[in-house]
C-alpha cells in the first residue's frame, strides 16, 4: 500500500441511521438543548410531503414547531444565505435543521458561518468575509442535517459552495468546523427520489469513493471508507432504481453516500470533479449525471498512474479480480444498464445531455471554454496525473462523442 508522507482525517458528525431513524430527531434536539431551531428546505420537498414528515416527528416529541424557510433555490446563493442569516438573528434562533440535498445543506452551512462567526452587533452580515480555506477557526452553532438524496455526501464534508451572482463566481468554503453536528439517514427521506435522479446521485457518490481511493490525497482511513462505500453503492444502486420503494436499498445507498462523503472530504477528488464542476456551471448539466458520464474517461486518463488501485477495485466492481481496464469496463456497463433502467434518461455521452427545452445542453463550441475554466478548479491538484488545457479538451471530446481515450497517447504526453 502506498502510504502518504502526511495525512489527517477529521469526521466530527454524529451519524444516526436506520429505518425510522427520524423518530430520534426530537431526542437529538433535546440532547443539544436546542430551543428555537430554524428549519431550511425547498418548495419541492415541501410539496413532496417531506417537510410535513419532519414537523410531525418534532411535534410527536412534544417540541415546539420550528421556524421554517422554504425559499432555497436549486443553486445556493449569497443573497439567500444573507437573507436567512438576518431572519435567524431577528427571530433569535439557536440552531439550524437542513432538510434537503446539496443546495439546502450548503446554504445551511453558509448561514451557520455567518450567524456563528459575525460579531453579534454587526450591522452588515456578509458571507464573503469568510470564503476560502480554513478562514473559519471556531466551533459553529448546532446544525442537524436530514439528507434527501443519497449522493452529495455534503452532510459529512468540510466543504460548502455558494454562488455569488453579483461577481459571477462560486465561492468555496472549507473548514473542519463545517462538518454538521449531526445527521439522520432515514430511507423515508429518499423514497420520493425518482429513478433517474437516484441513478445520477448514486453515481456521484460512487465517483466520490473512487476518486478518493485513487487521488493523491488517499490515506488508509479514507481508503477504508471508500471501499465500504463502493461495496454498498454497487450492491444497491440498480436495485433501488428498479424498486424505488425499497427502504433497505435506500438506506444502504444513504450510508454509502455518507461514507463516500467522509472519504473524499479527507482525501479530496481529482480530474472527474475538476471537469465536472465546470461542465455543470457552464452548461447547467446535473452534477450526478456529469459524474457518471465523466467517470470512465477520467479513470482512463489516469490509468497508467492508478493501475494497482483500479485492479483492487475490480473485486468490488466486477465481483472478481481483474485487470484495471476491467474496472473501467464495469463502470461503462453499469452506466449502460442504468440508461436502460431509466428509459434512456441516464445518458452516457455529453452529446446526449438535453436541457429543459430538449435541446443539447453541451455543444462542441462549449468544450474549449470548459477546458480553460476547468484549470481554475482546485481539485486538479490532487489528480494523480498532471493536467493541462490539451488534456482536458481531449478528455472532453472523448466524453462528448463517446470514444475511449488512447492510453499510450496520454502516457507519452507526460513522459
Ligand atoms: Fe460530486
């Protein structure tokens, strides 16, 4: 095993999981001496009945109903964060409950930064003062996360991403203090996720685990979590897509995604996220779908540097020991089966991704722009092979048209 010269692992979130684990929410709130929480969610989850489900559990525990905010957009943004922070202060809240996927969770983390770190008498509460790595150096107020997708792993990570529309940029916040106080993984919270999204977010979680296992920040602790995450996701993803009502596979996916989140939060990711973040922000492609398309291409790009690791992963992805290319082939065939199971919606080439008007979301002329922008994404520092503009463009063209990368060409290019 390749041991890193230095590594650290931080996982400070209390994780409560199981069927009907939500019943533990009132006890959890009481144990934290929380009196006036602010519950954040979005309109879609309110319409799906999940907000009601959570309120019912709180009321059953004889606790007062929390203050509720449901206007969180699909992409967490600065204005929303500052608005919620004002509300939190005005109403004298003492904690946050986040019910949702990545956007709600990241918004909750960002609100928590502002309300915990800004001076109590500050007139202007502004998140921008806290962006960057390790700017936050103090314990934050209690944050309880109830994830409604099994994918982002945001309930376990040290990261939050918030869009600053005014300056047209995404602000990144990283700090060990951003890991929530507690999270509840209950399959009742993911049962309403449609098959297409179940497949996409599950592949995002799988990508977290595989990139964590193969990137430069890998370490024995994150490796252990990655391997268990891969096992749980591979054993349950297709079944959950085919049987969305099955609580057991939903729970396994939620735990797998959480493990993958803990793994990559402590080892980082690589080229697949480097390129995927940019395809998502320029072309509006769903992050999970982006990950599933790019995963085999990113691994092919790194193949000559991660043969040993991919060979190890073949046990989990192929069910038997195979060569590294066998692992990549297994991912391609998983994507093909998910495409079939979702009536073609889980596409496997960038060329086939459609926007809301059923037009191509990614065009050939986008590719050079994505290649330039992607170089500014910090995750490429952890990729096992160096990356430049030509490499990214080559990978993008392959993922766009659906042809495999030429291993020898990549290897020669880096000699
Ligand atoms: Fe991701």
